[in-house]
C-alpha cells in the first residue's frame, strides 16, 4: 500500500494505492516493479496521449484503431531512437516539414 500526500492549489490531497500480487518477492523488489510500470506509463503512454492525442482519436473501427495504435508506437520508437535533442513533438513535426529529416528518422542515418 502507498499513501501519497500532495499539495495542489493550496489543498492537501491524499491518494491511497493498493497493490496485490501472488508473486513471492520482497517489498523492495515489488516496489521496483511498480516503479518500472509507472516509468513505462510516463515515458510511452503519456507521450501517446499528449503528442499523438490518442485519447482524442475519432477512429471507431476496432481494426483501424488497433492499426493506428501500432503505427503510433512504431513511429514513437523511431523518434526516440533518433539522436537529436529536440522533443518528440518537435521531431514528429519536423518529419512532416522535411523529407530529409523524415528519411533520417526512418533509416537511422543522416542524409
């Protein structure tokens, strides 16, 4: 169980999170696993929600939605591998603005 106390807009909020597992492991190892899960949530899903606006998608067909979700994750992986210092959002825009940059991201080689 985790009790998180936060101060937001002058108000104190308390969140209680409970975790249940049948795995036989120690508290420290379990805490690392939980933190690892949230690391994935923060590094991948947050970007997909904010940069790719997946939550705002109006695609209703299940197969099309799954295909676009796969494409989003694939392109996110390519953009993360690019060595440039720009944000993911900026790299994504740059791919639309420059065919040379797009090819650099797709091939992994500077043109």
